[in-house]
C-alpha cells in the first residue's frame, strides 16, 4: 500500500457512509484492483461502481415494495396454470405483464365464480409489475372499507386516500363478496372516485355489474362507480370451473384408479388348529 493510501481509504469510507453509498463502500477496493490489472479507464471504473450501487438499490427497493404490497407469497405466475384461462383472457395477460396500463391509469376488472383464479391471476400480475419497480398494494375489500371508515371517523380520510395515492395500483380483492353498509360503500366510492384517471384499480368480484346495486345500495352511486371503473379498463371474464373443485375431482379419480392391495377385499380363511 502506497504512503497516504490508508488515510485516503479512511476518508473515502467516511464520505461514502455519509452519502449512504453502501455498495460502493463495500466494493470499491476490489473494483480498483481489477481496474489496475485490466488497465481500465477512470470512467470505466467509476461506471462499474455506480452500476453496482444502482443494482443494489433497485434490489432493496423491490424487496421493500414486495413487503409493503401484502401480496400472498404463494400466488405468483409460476404457480398459476394459465392453460385454464379462456383464450381471450390468456391473450391479454402478456399485455398486462408489460405494465403500460398503469401509465395510462387503466383499471383491470376480473369477474368469475369463486375458485376461478381471479385473485391468483391479479396477484401474479401485480408481483411481476413490482419486479419492474411499480408500487402496488393488495388488500381485501372488507379490510379496505374498515380502514377507510376508521380514517373518516378520525377526520383523516383525505390523508389516507392521499397515502394510497402513492401506489400505481391497488388490488381490491372480493368486492361484493361480503355485504357492507351504505356508510362503508360511500367511503369506498370516495376512494374509487379519487383514483379515477389518476391511478389504477385492479379488483376481483363474484358479482356481475348487473348485481352491483347490492354492493353500493343506491342506483345512482352504483352507476357512478361502474362508470368510473369501466371508462378506462380491461375486463377479464374468468368463466371457468373452480380450480379447487377440479383438483378435488382429480384427487378422487386418482384414488379410484389405485389398484387394491393384494388380498384386499378377500375374506381371511379361518385358522384350523389341531386340538
């Protein structure tokens, strides 16, 4: 080590710590040694350091986004069977994975019977978008309306809605699955109206639009909510059989096809012992 190098390293370590350049701090010595061996230019050395710092921050940012998203870990693209999707829906999935609908503030509305894979599909898409650096929140509709009601009671509804505005998309799961009061649906409508043409909503529902008056309790509110959601939207209709029912049938079929063990079902011959 040349005279003065140790003092320079100590000063550099302090400066990098102050600037929160943790990856540069941890690797600049090794990269400097490599640069000397390969006679790299100063610019190439600096470029490699900055690139590694950017990748480190991107990795940490995505990990943070995944934690805050509250997405179910098991509902990802790898575990989703796309062969069960209707052809029209399957054709749209690559477009959704590309993520341009978020820039256009479009909504994704998934309808279908329980067990059709609505939640799994939207969660899988959301997870891939987070890997691209998007901020997304997954929340069941029942929990969302309760949080909005509490915020309204505490005179902080506007504050909460502004906080939710930082997400590129909110995945609202199972709207209409549980019947809510008029007050609960009013705060939900307030959120939907606030995000209209400003940020995306991704939601799942067992109820078609024709039955949404059961959700919002009022014809005019129902019409206004549907109008805002549908105006800029991609609608996915998953009219397929429940994957849980399909799996159960397959399991039953496997069990019925299993050959009996040798001797199964035969009466055991009585023992005839000699007195």
